[in-house]
C-alpha cells in the first residue's frame, strides 16, 4: 500500500504472520530422511511414497520425469532407473502429478504405502483418445487460470506466443500479424481503433510474462523520440513516441517469442499467488521444452509468412543431464504482394537440465536464448507519397537458471532459487521529409535566447534511438509443510529482487540537420545511460491449506506480499498486497470458490525519469539570401516533466465462481470477476505542466551590408502558454464480467467432442483528474485555459466460441470447426461535455490555479467562448453498438505414422465480411470480420 494509505491491510498482514508463526510453533514437523539405495533394496517406513515411472508403449523406465506432490509442494526427478522417492511424508491422501517432455501429464491420488507406485506415461499424440487440443480451466494452485498444452499449441499452428491466448475464454480469433507490435492483455476489452488505448496499454504493461520461472521485463525500454505523447490544439507541446515500431510503455511484444519450443502455457487471470510481483492484470507462465526428444523440423507457410523451426533434445549420458536446443526463422510481410513492410525473426535457445547429488538432490534447469527481431517499414515510392522510412532492430540475449534443492529439514524441506539476466540491443531509425520552408532549429538545453543557423528549405529528418536494456532478477524461497488437525499446510516464504537499467546511447540526431517540426516543440539528444536504474525488492509468505472431509475438500491459499520501489533511495515507495483464494466442495462434483487480492505494478523508467520538455520560439526571424546578413534568434524554455508524487499502480481483484462436473466427461466452470486498477499510469496535462512564459521579441533597427543587422533597443515580451504531458496516476480502469467454459464431453458415436467457452467483458477507463486543454483563438491573447470534468470510455463485449473437435485416433486425425459469435459489442464515451467545470487564469500577475464555475455560471458558457468551450460533434455522445457477428474457422491435423504430420487451417473460411453501418457515424461503413486467411504446416521427426 502507499505510505499515506490506512494501515488496516498492514495490521492484517502482521496478524497473518503471527498466526503463521504460532501454527509453526505448535505443529509437529516430520523429520524427513533420504535413502539412496535402489528402490527394490529399500525397506519402507511410515509415510514413504515411492514408485517407478515408465513409458506406456515400451515399458522402458523414464529418466528425468518430474514427480510432484501438490498439497505438500514436494518435487522430485526420477533417476536412471525411473525411480522416485518421498520419505516420511505426513499421513494423508495426496495428489501425485507426473510429467515428462512429450508425454501426457498424469495425476493420481496416493497415500503412503508399503508397495511401490507404478505409473506409465503415454506419448502426447493425437493417436490417443484423450488428447486435448483446447485450453483447459485450471484451479489446482488456487488462482483462476487456463492451461494450454503442447498439442493444443501445435493444433492451432501458432506462429508466435501471442496467438496461443486465443484459446482463453473470450479470446478473439485474429490472423497472424508481425508488422505491428503484438501487445497482450488479460480481461480487457481492447479496441482495434485505439479508442480505449490507455486501458489497452495498462493491461499490457500489467501482464507479466514468465519463461521457465524468470519474468521478462519491459521496464527499461526507452525506444521513443520523447517521454510523452504529442498534445494537439496547444500553443506548444513536447514529446513523441516515434513512428517506428516500439513496445515502449507496453508489456512484452509477443511476436518475438516462438511457440514451437513451448511445452505448456498457463495464463493466470485471477488472483495469483504472492510469489508473483510487478503485475496488475495477470501472468502468462511459459515452460519451454526440456529433456530428451527426437529431432523435429517444421515448415509453415501462409499468405503473409514463411517460418521454419527445428528442435532436438539430447540425453548427455549417465548423470550428465539433458540438453534441448532449437532454432526458429520467420519472415513476414504485411501484404503478400508488397515487401515495403517486412519483419524478420531469428530465435534460438538451449536448455540444460541436471540433477546434482543423491542424498540431498539439487534439480537444476539452465536456459539461454537469443533473438533477432527486425522491423522495416517504408512508403512505396510508386504511391508518390512523402518519403518515409522506419526501422527497428532488437537483438536480445536471455539467461536464466533455476533449481530446487531438497534440503529435507523440518523448516526447510525444499529451497528454490531463480536467477536471470537479460540484455538487449535496440536500434530504431526514422526518416521523413520534415517541414518545408527555410527555418532554424533550437539546440539549447537551458533557458535563454540564442542565435541559430538557418537550414535548407527541404531536407530529410533523421533520428536514431539506441537502447541497451538490462534486466536482472533473483528469487529465493523456502518451502516446507506441516499438519494441524485435518489441515495440511504447504508454506512458502521468499524474497525477490529486480533491477532494470538502460546503458544505451539514447536519442541522437544529425548535428548538421537537426530534427524539426512545424510547431514549437523541440527535440534534443539524450543518453539513456545517464538515467538511474529501477530497483525493486519484494518479500512474501503464503500458506496453502487443504483439508479433506470424506470426498469433499476445503482449500485455502492465503498470503501477503510486500514490495519496495527504489529501496535504496530516500523517495522509495512501499506496497503491501494480501491475497486469498478459497474453494470448497459443496457436493462431491460441485465446487464453490472465491478470492480477493491486491497486486502492484511499478512505473517504467520512462515514467519515473521522463525527458525535459523543450520549447523553441523565434525571438527574431530575419532571413536574407546572404547568410552573413541573416539572423535567427531562438528563445528556449526548458521544463522538468517528472512527477515526484507518482505512486504504484494497484489492482484490486475479486472473484466468485463454480466448477461443476455435470456428468461423465462433462464439466462446467463459471467465474464472475471485478478488477479495479487505481493509480493507473497515463501521460496527461496537469496544473504543473501548464506553463506561462514571456518570450522576448526583437526588431531590426538597421540593416548592415555583408553583416548582421543592428537590433533595436526596444524589446517587447510576447506571452506564450506551453503545455506538455507528464506521467500521472490519473486514470482508473475497471474490468468486470463473467467467463465460462463448458466441456460437453465426447460423443463416441460421432467421434466428436464439443466445447463452449465465452465471456461477458466490460472495461471502463476514466481519468481521475480534470482534463486541461489550452485553445488558441486567432488574434486574441490567451488569458484563460479551460478545465473539463474527468472523462473516459466504457466498452462491453459478449462473445462465445463453440468448438466441435472431430477426432479419429486410429487415423491420427483431428478436425476442429469453430463458430465464434460476438453478440454484444458496444462503446460509449463517459462524462464528455462541451462546457468546462472551471478555468485556469494565465498571465504574469495571475496565480496558476483552477477557478471553478458554479453550475449557473457554467450553463451560461456558449460556443462564443472559444478559449474554454470544447467543440464536440454529436457522434461523441452516441453509443457505438454493432450487430451480432459470426466467424467460422477450421483447423486440421493429420499425423502419418509417428514421424510426419500435416496441418492446415482457414480463418473466416466462408468469407463472411458484412459491410456494417456505424451507429456513431452513420455515414461510415466498416467490414468488421477479419479477412479470409489460411495456412499450412509440415512437421517431420527423425
């Protein structure tokens, strides 16, 4: 929580820790031991759970299979003979989860026994009757989430990680696109026309992407021409994100990550465990392939894309571990017939897994990846357009290592660690024709009036931006368990540290031809390596309690997290985030669940340390053909744009849901949610970013042949009003709705299973501070600036997706037909008005403050008050409401024996693209459905 908020949550957190300590002090912990003898030679003791994992088709032992006891948090890997051991566990019934690369995960209820447990894993192949090629709802770790396994990813033929999220309830089908940044969000109604842009950006920024236990970070991405978006309709403005492709201010650019090396994806939409920090929307947890696997090569082609991928897992020998390596090459064009918007991706990775020791084994996983992502967008010269070229290059290197060490102590059963280091080299380049006409450009970094040289009437604006983001993450946690009466406690305590910095050269321009525009805002070079690093320190504790009452189970996941932003400085900020998930089996087949949690997201470096605003105004513009006789005087005003009152963005999540096993193989899940984000980040004009200045104006008293003119002693001061955007917490976003997933099971007579998913989603994004707009009136000095009520947008969408999955295991064949329907699609503007709620007087003798109107005064304002009246069209007040829309898609997968596979898909295969009239602007028509699109894939194993 922020330092100035009530301490109620903090008191509850202290109480939680006190109860946790009391529980530990009054509980008898098992003193585990480990026996390294072969399984057949060991004598069983009370509480032992031991077994062997084999491959179902061959009966061979599986080395390196992962075995977990969910309720206790215990973790083990099978040895060379496929054996695993958990010694002297507390008495009770537990869920054993067994997984292996390329195999179907098996869950089995177990108790301590004197007989070894034998589990055979089957290959995750469409030759199996129970193969899953859709997303599955998951409640096993408390939070509401969806699991998307390897076969589901392969069946949908995902070209990048972002496409996988189409399998979520409410996920919309889209065609592959690589020539724009692929931002993602969770439970947010986004709009393709960016009318809800602020909520889209915050949802993306607040979504954490975690790969093999290590979170990625975009906090140090500074690829922009300025810190803030340009403000229109003002006397002056400063800043621009640039027209090149950039994910600055967003979360991960999902197109940079291939989906072919992914073993599973879990998308947490609800209240995540307290070990996950620096997020407000949710988390996308990715596990890439690790272990032994035959060489596989894939080729994929569609009208916009050509892609090749190869991967293989090696067993390096007894006690030497395994190594999985892969390489991806992707080339995409915006249009099949044009190469003027192109994207190239080269990704590769290596993942090494090894177990060290036997008595207290350490299970390690080390991951290294590199990526090259190149954007190249330019205007087709045949179109006779203004010359323009935009390029973005990013070369990234990611290293992470994580491990689980079975210490086998009462209060330290298992120690976990994760360390990651990411480095990227980002290069952006932009050129355009600039402003026609002979002019001068300012270059001063300080206030003052300076002489500036005249530049040619026409030249190419060029800008270079070089960033070198560095992200460091380290986490260590302790897991242990205890029994108190009927409850089994899985306790987790830990701490983590994050550092985000940028050592790049930053923005640079051609010194002989500086970047110029047709307004007053000025551009300056800035070195990113001079910007301080962002540091975050977190600590957390959590208890996952389970109790069984016959066939019914009560599960409680309760914890608290504390985060500190810039803990090593005097202006650090602290937040406390309690979270809880509860589920109870009201009936053996009917579960009720609910949750509440708080999460925080730190601002990015661009928000914490924004660039100054520069304004360059002519004090004298005296041009002559002879450069010796010309004189240009520019007055520069510099303003700091930082906001030292910036707070942490904070989300408050509430959920209520049910899970109902309707019948044999049938299941229904419904979740209602309410997610509120307070202190959401946005760039806005505030009272502090409205500046009044007097600019000196000079006149020529006498011309001098062959020399500079003589200026008059009379200098006048011309008033100017400058506005710029500053980082604020001035937005609130409320996402609410309901999601459902109805698995209707398989109808054997027609060899088809059906799944119906959908969501009603509502996103209301409103500002929490007044809207300030400076408007110029021709031939009139600005004396006041209009202040308008906070406003925003309210969007809602109801969408369902029906999937019919026709599966013939004997033929290794799956055909999925999808009918996606958008029943409701609406958007309206909230609290827009042409009438201001007040004004800010501007002048040398007037205090910069808001003067509010009474309602009677407000109603007397008309369009004649052009400086404070906001002209809005009738369309502003209309609700955009579209009619229902249908989309039909098809996906086909066929395996030829075990070594070759063929896949095909077609989106919008009936080519339904209705031309629909807009209700907001009736004169406009839009084709709402995506274009008809298709693609093929060929896979070969050796």
